[in-house]
């Protein structure tokens, strides 16, 4: 017997606090949906059913004892498998970390627990978060719940698909160049990449440390904003953490966009598919109708972001991934000597894309090439930051497509890394600048698949960004957003 459990996170938490629904029932619904549908979708690497049940019972105990419950009381949440969870396998979907159980929780995991949410498992990703389709995973690809012959995007594809399929109301991902926003767009859910430093990276397994940021997925802007409020705030264990409290977002979503200055990034439209470009025009009209002052802006520098990113991110990755040496973590392939053991372990443990990034990164950092590649890319990064600053002198937020296309077929870009990299053309500049951005489902595009719109803001501009996204959400085409239900008609 399935109890009636609200689908939305905030609604569910309110029902749990009011005693209308138990956390235990909410968790059983999530576990049941995972059991029924994850065999085919493969959103999860690990399901922590017993820990989730125990955690839910503890929430229900607290309620019975009259103790205060958190803002996300009893809400099932999925965690990207690059977030450390104490005693629970954390693999980054890599063979090299298979079987590794961290001795500690990431700060964001501690924070979701403190908010009363109930982690139900670890979600699939492109190995070490390198990719845009969740196909670069040692555990196999995740499928898009809207069309199972297609990718969910990546690298946080498991988290995006789990929310889109209605398996969980909330999920956490990480975004280094688009890995929250791109899969959110391809799966018809909301995904937020917060300002660099707003959310702690302690316990997020590093890919490119100057770009990485943890953020939320949810079906609605309000639910995503609530999860962001729960995970944000200063953490002394992350030296890049900002010394400021979590922002108040949910309470101000209804304030609208009257008088807000919105710039439409004209430079991206030529590289977007017809429906992705058309959605930007329709979004701009919706914002204007709601009282925003909308204008086109030209920021051609943003198109150089992709090239700079594919020097900087591999450079940082080559350094960060040096620690997987067969001694300290996970896999070890034995040999007569240490150096041979290191080499064999890395050869067997890393997949092809990760090896490509390590080689690229090592090359661009090597003596004689450093200035031509790494230093040059840093200069481009500075130009992009300056270009954004010029734009934000004129407008409060920017509107852009999230992705160049709707979800593509499994396998379509696997043999062509450059094509895969182009998936993040519109999302990468945000990471280079350390700014926040959100993807919100807005339209149905080619093949009836979801199209996301991206709202970008200057550092710490989350409040205006979320209000803008809330207006777009109201104006979205019917049926443009998840959950689609894993049994959606016509799903292949
Ligand atoms: N797709 C991009 C990459 O492969 C971004 C990944 C991410 O944001 N983690 O590097």
C-alpha cells in the first residue's frame, strides 16, 4: 500500500512537520520507485536503503518527541557519488575508487542531514565529473527518463534523472563547467550552480578546484532554492568558503521581476538549435510581460570560455588526480616496484576520458608550454571576468540558453570529444567567473524533449537570479518539466 506522499520537497517537509505524513512513508515511496525503475534508468551507483530507513525513523521520533524538525524534514535526497559519505562507498564512478569508503561526510552531506533530509543513495556521474552525458562511467550510463534511448546530460546525470523520473524530490550535484545546469536542462528539472565559495567544497572530490561548486536539483525553483539555503554558508574547512551566511531565497521568490534589468546574451543564439534559441526569445517576452526591462547584450568574449576551460580544468585535474597512486585509495594493481605499481594502478583504474584530461593537463603545465597554454588561458579567464563586469554594469541578470540542443542519443558523441565538450559552450563562462547560474525548464523542443533556460547573475546574485527563474517557471510551456514519471508513455 502506497501512502499519499506529496511530490514537492517543501510541501512534503511541511506535511512531515505537521504529522500528516511520516518520514518513513516518504522514504518507502522513494525506495519503492528506485526499486521499480532504477534497474532500467541506472541513476544510482549505491542505494543506502537501511541507513535511509533508520534516518527516517529518527526524524519521526523527533516529531513524536516534539523536537524541532528541519526545513527539509523527511525529504529523500540523492547525493552525487563524488560527495564523501562516511562509511558509504564513494566512487566518482571510477574503477580507481571502487570500494573506497570515506571516513567522513562532506559538509554538504552534514548540512542536508541537519536540515532533516534523508539521503537514499549515491548517483551516477561521468568519471570524476568529466563529461556531459554520464556515459564516461565505470558503472554504465544513466538513461534519460524522457526517452531512454537518450543521455540525461552530465556529469551529474544520475542526480538530474533521479529527480526527473520522480524517484526523489531533491538531489545534489556538482558543477565545474555545467555539470548541474546541462543535465537539468536535458532532463526538464531545475539545477543551480551557486556562487563560487557560497557552498563548501569540503568532501567534494576535487576535479578542478578553482571551478568546482556543489548545487541542488529539484522539480521547482522553490525546492531547489530551499536545498541551496540548506547547504550554503561558511565552512572553516574549505579555505575558499566565503565568510557569509546562507542567503534567504525561498521567502523572496514571489517578489517578481518588476524593474529588473535583463540582458539577453545575443552571442549564444547562433550556436543553439532552433527550439533552444526560440525559447530564449519566448523567455525574454515573458520577463518583459512581468515588468522586467529586457535588452540584448553583446558579450562575444564568452565564446572563448570553452577553449580556456579545456586548458585550465585539465591542468587542475592532472594535479588533483595525482593522489590516486594505488597507495592511499581504492584500487591497487601490484607490481615488483612502487613506480610500476603506481603506473599499473592508474592504467587499469582510470577510464579513457580521465586519461585524456590528465595527459592534456600535464602537457599544458609542462616547462616550455606553460606560458603558451596555461598562462594564456588564465588571461582569457580574466577577459571573461571583465566582460561579465561590463555587462553587469548595465543589467542585473542575463538570460541565455542552457544548452545548444536537447538530449542527444546514447553513443552519439562518444567518439568525438570536441562535440561532447561543445555541450557546455553556454555554461562554462559562469564557472570561469565564479558566478551563479540556474537552469529552469521552459519549453518542449525537438522530439518533444525538454529545453532549459539559463539565468546568470553576478557573484552573490542568487536572490534576483532565483526570482527571475521563478517567473520563467510560471510562464513555461505545459508539460515542459519533470517529474515525467519513469513510466511516461512512449518512453523507450
Ligand atoms: N562537461 C564538462 C567537462 O567535461 C563540465 C563537467 C563538470 O561541470 N563537472 O569538463
